[in-house]
C-alpha cells in the first residue's frame, strides 16, 4: 500500500492506494504531524510513501516517514516523473501543479489536457497527448479575490461565498455584486481558456480539481471532468514510477 501526502497552503490531503492503483482511503487534516504518520502506519499496511509540500516540510514528519517506510520519496524538482517537463524553471514549478498534470495523464492517457486546480490560487496547466507538460498560468483564488477587494478599498465588505449559494449574473446588492463578480469572473476565466484551446487544438479534455472546484462546477455549464483527488493520484503514479 502506498501513502501519498499533499501538503497545501491551508490543508494536508492524504490518501492510501492499493497495489492496483485504486484509492483505498483519503483524509484531510488542518494540522498534520508525526503522530498522524504513526497512526496511519499502525492502522494500514503501508509499504511506500511520498510527500509533496508547497512550503517547508515538517522534519518530524519526514523522519517518521523515513523510519516507517520501506521507501520514502520526497517529491521535488529533481524527482523523475512520467511526463516530460517543459517548464523553463522546473525548480520554481509547484509540485502540486506537476503532480496534478501527472494525475490527469494517468486518468486520460494520450489526450490533450487542460488542468484547472481551484485552490488558494487557481492554476491552469496544459499537457499534450504525447505526455509533454507545456506550462501554465497562476491566478488568484476565490478567497484571495474576496480578501483583496476588502483590503484594497475603503467601503467594500468582506464577503463569504457558500458552495451551494445561487450566484446571480448581476448582483442587486453589494454583497451579491462582489460574489457574482468573483465567482462568475472565475467561471468566465475558465471558459476563456477552454474557448481559446478549442480554437487551437483539435480535441482536449478539461480536468477540474481543488477545494474550490465545486464553486466552478455549480456555475459552469460546459463539460468538465471533476476529480477531487487528482494531485494524490499523480503522487501515487510518481511513487510507483520511481519504485519501478
């Protein structure tokens, strides 16, 4: 069994995968420490592990993984991956972005792929049908946009948007105007990427992931493929690729 750990900006996502690559169990932690590693190894027959982090990895967590795993992989820009990385500065590429690209290529091999990861920031990445990661873009996420509107103006309030909230096309009060401006702005952003790729590529598939993906799904009428565990699926493939 493989243990895959994705440490993001606000949460740590963890998944266990069986030998057949099937996701067996997943967890989300606000705080992930070495005690959680010990607990997972006590409950499940874990052999190998991989950890990816957008920040600094906790030394106690790394030590526990090295001690308990037959093989522990610390995912960074030196780690071999089963796609060709065409990024000019691979050492600055977020590991979660590359792992999501690998995950999408695992799920939809030999296809052109637009990967949209709607987290604290929203990333747009592209992998072609030959398995070449060709780069992508970074934009502010929902919470970031709402926060900046409050911080950079004198009178606009800080608005919270609920996942199930019905977003109007045009707001008829300030709170609705901010919610619609932010959420629909992101939806139009995604549609813009899809429309531009459709003009340049014969066929491509859009794969959506990230904690704020449901906001986009609820307001996007075009066909996209949602995969909650896309980064973890990619990490599992990278771990197997290196173990093999």
